[in-house]
C-alpha cells in the first residue's frame, strides 16, 4: 500500500492541487489528511475535491483550525471518511485516528479524550498485522515538541503510542517540525507537514 499523507493545508487550494497532482503521479492507493484543512473554518472549498477529481480514496481528521462539524460536512459532501474516533481496514492494514488538539480555536480536546477516541478506533482493528495511527497534534517529549516554544505536544498521544504500539503515527500541527521523523518504542512517528510524505506499507 502506498499512501500520501499531508496536513496543515489551511484552505490553500494551490497547495491542495499540488498534493493531488503528486498523489496521481505517485499512483498512491490512499490519501490521508491530518487536519487543519481549513483556516478557522474558512475556505473549505476546493481542498478535498482536488483529490476526488483524481479518483483517490481520502481519509480526514479535524485539526485545531477545523470544527468537528465542518469536517463531518466535508466528509459527507465528498464521500470521504472522517476517522476521528473511527478506523478503516485495507487488507491487513488498520488505520485509526483522532483529530483536534490540546490547544487552539476549534476542536480542543482534553488529553484523556484523545486517548479514549484513539482507543475507540484501535479496538476495531487491533487484530490486524499493520496499524497506522493518525492524529493532528504531535506527541509530547519529542524532538517535534522542541521545535516550537508555543505549540505543546500531547501527553495523550504519547500515552496512546505506548499503549497501542502502532507501526506508524502520522501527525502535523507544529509547522516548524515538518518532515521530522523519530521513534517512540517501535512506532515510527512522522510529522508529514503541508508538503506531505509518501509512506509505503
């Protein structure tokens, strides 16, 4: 399975088109958008549609600049899956997620809520061989967290990694940490950022 994962698009249609073109060129099986698709719920048009025009399967979660309602609306409008508190299965790969963040204007979540939402999704796919966790916010006590003095990592996401031991965590949120990859136990943590990352499972 080949995945293009990206986040922090913030309503930039030019960036969305560039990512959709890359998804087509790289012939990816799936696109995962890790939140902040809009800028404070503004400019939601022309983001997901760019990927659907390329006939790509898309998974989304809200960021801290998207309301839960807007992401649900976009999921319904474009026929894509919002995996906030849910999971999907592709062959022997399970993907589960939690959007929002521990700070921000929208979709603010307590750390315990983050763990609970991830647990809801994990329970349905825990038997599968490979597991990918998707969050907007990055885990605490990481290099990613050190890249910003005002965007804290999430202890809840860190706890979830230690509890569920996914093979991969895809996140974004802290723009300064775009592209950073690190390990927590056996989990490969990737800040996919707005330029996106190709992941092969």
